[in-house]
């Protein structure tokens, strides 16, 4: 039996490592490359932790295999087992080593944590002009933009622009949004950007990120918020600054169009003729 159990404890880490190597081929790894600078640093932290855990896991199973081999061999040879309360030096080692590893991880991730969580470390460009306010509600993302040429205020303004589930941001520059919750706790989660933040009723929580490439990135709620949680989906659209400004002007024209006066955009003119 000792050969069987030694084989099991050696096979488990081998299979675990192989499954990690081929996990990406089956869509079980990270959801593609991070599309933000901060997201790339977060990925690096995950890879570091995975390496540490893998080495620890393999070492533990090798130790178990060795202990089973030695213990079963002594029993078969008729040698009585030697019981002891433990080896003090070993207990010190397996207490200090994990503590040092955890301390290293906690200190190593402080830079990324401060960039994402400490407001004084947010880019000044993003803090001065938040792009939008996103209010999570059952079951949609209500988005409020300032009028073109103006700065977003904490309190809604008469000329603010509104839309639902479609957050547009300029690409390749730091942007900040103000996150709110209208009813229950939600969670603003954009996997491709590695952005995840709970939205809590009564609080205004700033989030900043820097999208590296143009594209549409799925936005979802990562907090069970009620029966319609499954359909609380939207998108984050990253586009050049010129396209972003044009989008705001288009939204403003649509919002101000009364269906009677002369339309300000070709799209509104066509809808009016119909």
C-alpha cells in the first residue's frame, strides 16, 4: 500500500501543474491580457502568488510521500514507531517561513494597492475631471455625464446627460468615475480591465483606470443584488478623445430634441422624418 499512496501524493501535484499549464487552452485562465496598466500589475501579483502556492503545494506533497514511505517501511521491518511531542526546530521553521512569505506578499503588493485605493495617489488628471457618475440600481447601470465642456459635479445639474448600461471613456488616459448605489449593494466589475469595486448605498466611491486600447468591454454586477441580478449587464466603451466628445454631443442632442424643432444631428433628422 505504501507504493500506492506514494504514487497518489506524487501524482496529485503533477496533475495540478499540468492542469494549470493547459488551463488557458480551455478558457479557465485569466480573461485575456489586462487592458489597463494597473491591471497588468494586478496580474503580476496573481502570478507571483500562484508560483509561491505551487512550490508550497509540491513541497508539501513530496514531504507527505516521504513520510508515508518511511513510516510504512519501518512497520514492515518490525521496528516500533517512535512517538514524540515534536521537534522544536522544525516547528519554528514551519512557523517562521510562512510568516515571512505572507509578510513579503503584503509588502510587495502595497504599491498596487495604494495606486488603486488611496485617493492621494490617483492621477491628478483623473481627479480634476471625473468622466461620469455611475449609479447601480436594480437592475441597471444609470450613467450621468457632465455637459460637454463642463466638469462633473457631485449634485446633478440641469444640463447633465444621462444614459443606461453604456459607459464611454477616453482611451489611453487616466479616467475616473464616481460610483453610487441607489438601493442595495452592487459591485462594478469589468474583468478585462481588472476593475472591481462594491457600490454601497449612501457612499460616493471614486474609481480610476487607464484603458490601453480601443474596444468594448463587458460590465457586470458581481454582487448578488436581487432576482434580476443575472441581467444587470452593460459595457465600457474605450475610444479616442475626439470620438468620446462626439458621443457626448450626440447624447446631448438626443436628450434635448423635442421632436418638433430642427434636429441637430442627421440621426435625429431621420427619426423625425419617420
